[in-house]
């Protein structure tokens, strides 16, 4: 049909099929009404003068009506063959138009011979046939237009034949009816075509949706679900059943809520189902074959009373979210609370009210010298120890208490208790005890200890930051006491902290103000009693505090980084000053771990040696084993570079660390300085004597010299010489003094004689022994 040429092939085929279907479906009624009308006319005019025309008319009408019935009966209503459809529609149209011709010709024939009594019947039947076009020919507009024209013309001719010119009002009215019907046929045709187009589009959309849903069900991780008005599952899909871990028959009709785990989410879903309200991305939890799964569900109500939507398994994403949340609040190594969660809990406790804040006790733990375990045993062992420590601490607290790892080897325990100081100290001792117990890792036993600082807001006079600061001060006080001990916060610690901060502030300007000075302490040879060197020792001449020893301010300098400029000044000043002294002696200068890490140290020493004009072999740098405990090989490389300049390297405080023997193997020291702890007890303690003797023999075997520190009496001097020690240093020999005291041998001799007559006697006795030996040798 030309009116469908702008549509797609599918739409044109559907219009053809629908036209034929409607025409065939309406054929029985159309034939029945036409046959009844024709029969009435045939009966009325059977005895009239128009008997023959009536007989011919009736026979023509019957033949056409029969042809239409035959076409309707033999038509293939399900055919999609366009040629077949066009052919059948064309034949049907011809039959319909033929019937319109019969009616258009018959009406004027019957009107010309009808009596006045029969004219109304002819008019009624003709009008009915004319208007019937809207029902009988709505699917075939061409047949409709032909019917209106032919039947209308027949009615007009019948009016003129039966009434004459005076029938013009009827003709005008007939013309209006014909135009109206003509327009109605056109409007019906457009609606018919539009309905077919929309139906095709809807069917295609439905097919597309069905295809997408099928693909969605087959390939997507989501699945569809539907429930009835009472929340029972309907039309359960195979994917939904598989996701639930059941079969379709068992799930059909089962309440959806019964599949979920009780909780706030399931209650929310139940409210939506009862209220028939839409929802989106509701997270629910359920058990599938004993395993917890998480779904996100969305749904909206339907007009048929059902509710349908989609569900998506988000268990993997949920696990990732929980893992991220865990990592944000818990320590990845030990599983304990991390610093963030600890701070949040502490702020919550102290921010609640003053009464609750007074019951909060904080235990701040730091493992003693844990770094050496990492350095000597490896981080894997260190990590195992940290996990074990965390586990032991958790076993010593209640479920409502909090154990946290704040980082590194620092732990914190937060407890709510009304206990007094005595109970807190007892609890801290328990923590010390459980940490102190041996740890077995891969068949090897390890022992570590910890220091604990304890603090609380006794009067509700502090917030979270203040309580942490107090616990940190208490921990610092415990560390100063030594290992494996505890300290309670006291106001005196706060005063000491303020004093320390003031000292740090003053230290930053001490060098610029010229307040730092160097004192020197002589070192004597035990065999002869002669001075062989001086150790440079730093002093701070504070304008208000007086002379401050290095033990009181060098740790501050090390922590703040001030040790680098201060250490450079000491090297310059000591070598410049001693280079002007007379005599053949060495100068010992201490280096801190931070100084050894400095990339400028070797260049500085080389420059100072050139400027001072002092022989490199007269310069000796003393380090502790903590220098070599630093990670990497930078410290060892720096020491080798200093040796290449010609200077000497001594290992200070030997015998008190963890791995001194391994350090002797790692670096060829020139001298070992025996720690004063062994010297103090060497006279009365056999173990100390054995240790000193072992050290001197070891040093002799390695080609190293030995110096004993902290000599305080003559008996120590004599015994150390007998044990093989070569040099000695201490207050008995001479206290540290300004450089002017030792500028000349005579001044040094006088200073040492004034300080100790015992040393003078010792030197004279040794000189006498040496003279006798010389005589014997001679």
C-alpha cells in the first residue's frame, strides 16, 4: 500500500497482515448485516414491477457475500508472505467494493418503484449501509472511500428518483454525512497505522528487553527477583536460586525475608515490601551454604501488585571495604588497634564527662633496645616478637580495655578503672612480667623487656593530648631508670620536661654565644705512667646554670640534630688548640652516630688536619657500637675513609652492648676502651677481672691496644696493668680541665701532680721499675 511506503519493511508487513486480519475477522458480521438488509429488500419488492431487477440484485449480492465468506474461510491468517498478503487483501478489497457497487445501484432501483410506505425502509437500510462503513471497512481505507462514494451516490439518486428536486435538503444533509464519513475514514486510517507502528515498536522493545534480560541473567553478576503482595518469591530464576544455594521449587512462594540474616537491613527491606515503596542499593546479609554473603538489592512496585528488582552479590567488594576499614583502624602486623583508633577511643573517653575521664589509665610501653634485635636477628624475627608481645598484652586485659600498637615497638594500653596508684603499679608490673618471659621462635629462645610509663587524669584536668604527653614523660623517666622498669607520672616530670625544653632552646644559641668549651682528660700508659694522650670532652658554660656536663645536653643535641654543627666545632677547636701544645701525644675526639652519618664528616676532618698542621696518626676518633648498629654500610664506609686519612678509630664502652665481638670482626679498630662498669668492680669482683683479662687478650690477638676508663684508686691501676691493660684514664689520674692546663708538659705535670699524689707515686715506681729493667737489659 502506498500509505505505508515510508515505514520499514517489518511495519509494512505488519500493516498488511493486520488489515487482512481485521477484514477477515469482520467478514461474518458484515455479511450477516448485508444479507439481512438484502433479504428484506428482496421480500418487499418480490411482487413489484421490479421483480426481475430485484432478483438480479439479490443474486449479485448473495454471490459477493458468499465470495467474502469463502475468502475469509480460506485465508492463511498467520502468513508472513508479503505477496500472499497483498494478493488476499486485493481480492478482499475487490469483493468489498463490488458489494458497495451493488448497494449503490440497488438503492435507486428500489426507490423508483417503491410505495410511499416502503421509502422509509429503503432510506433506513441505505443510511445504515452508508454509516456501517466505519465498522465494516475501517482496516481498508480504499474500500471505505469507495463505499461512501458509491452508496452515497445511490442514496442521492434514490432521493431524486422518489422525491424529485424538492429533496435538496436531504441531498445537502447527505453530502455533509458523506464528507464527515470520508474524514472519519482518514482519521481511522491514521490511528490504525499508528497503532500498528506502536505495537511493532513495543514488541521490538519487549524483545530487546527480553534479550537484554536474558543476556543479563546469563552474563551479569546480577540477577532478577520478584515478590508477590505478601513478600513471597515469585517466578524464581535459575540464577537467583543458584545464588541462594537452593532450587527453584523450594524457593517459589518462600518469604524473601526468611532468606536474610536478622538485622537492621532485613527490617528495612521488610518495611519497603509492606509499604510497596521503591528502594535502591540496600545492603543485606545472608547465609549461603554456611558462608556469609552480602547483596545489594534494588526494587520498585509494579502495577500488577508485584515488586521486582535486581540483586547483586557484593561480597568481594564488601570484604575489600572491611579490609580497608580494618587497615584504617587496626595495625596490619599485630591486629591490634592502631594509633588512629587509639586516639579516637581516648578522645571519646576523656570527652564524655569529667567523672569518666578520671577513671582512664594509660600505660605507655616501649620495648627496650628492640632495634638491636631487628639488626642482629632480622625483621622477620622482630615482627614475630611484636606479634607475640601484642598477643600477651591482650590476654592481660578485659574485653572492654584497648591494647594498641602505636608504631615501631611502642604499645599503649587504655583501661577504665577506679583503682588507685598501687593497683596501677601492680598492673604495670604484670605487663613487665609477661613481656619479660622467654619467646620461642623456630626453636630458638628470645628474651626482651619493656619500659612502661603510667598516667591518668586524676582530677579530670587533662584532655587526650595532655594524657598522652604525661604518659610519654613517665615512659621517658622509666627509660632513664634503665631497662625493664616503670614510672608513674608525677608533676616533677612535667617540671623536668619544661626544663629540658628550656635547655634545648638555650642550646640552639650556645654555640653562637661562645658558651661551649672543651676540657681535656689525660690518658697515661700503665707500664710507664707517662701521658700518652688527651680525650677532648665538651662542657657548656651556661650563663645561669653554670658548667653543664655532656651527659645533660648531648642527648638533646643528638635528638634535635644540633650535634652535627656542635661536633664540627669540637673537631675544629680541639685540633686547632692541641696543635699548639708541645709534646708527642694523641688527641681523642668522640663521634656520635649522627655525626658518622653526615656526608661531610670526612671532608671536614681532612680540611681541619691540613689547617691545624697536626699529624693524622695523632688523632683518634672514638665511637660506640651504636654507630655500627645503623642500617646500611654507610657508617663502616665513613670509618674506613677516616682510617685512609691516617687517623685512628677506637671502640668506646666496650663490653656492654649486644654484639661487640661481631663489631671487632667487622672493623679493624686501633683501640678498645674498656667500659668503666668493669673497672669499678675489677678489684673485688672475680667476674670483672676475668672479663677485663679476656678483653685484653682478645685485643692483643687482634693487634689492638686497650684503655681502661673510670680509674678511681691506685689498686685499680695496679691490677689493670697486671691484667694486660695498656692505658688508663680517670679522675684518679686527672679530672678534665681546660686546654690551658695542659699546654706544656710542665703545666700538665703540675696539674696532674696537684690532682693526685697517688698517680705521682705510681709514675715514680714505674720509672724505677723501667730503669731496673733497662739495667738488666744492658
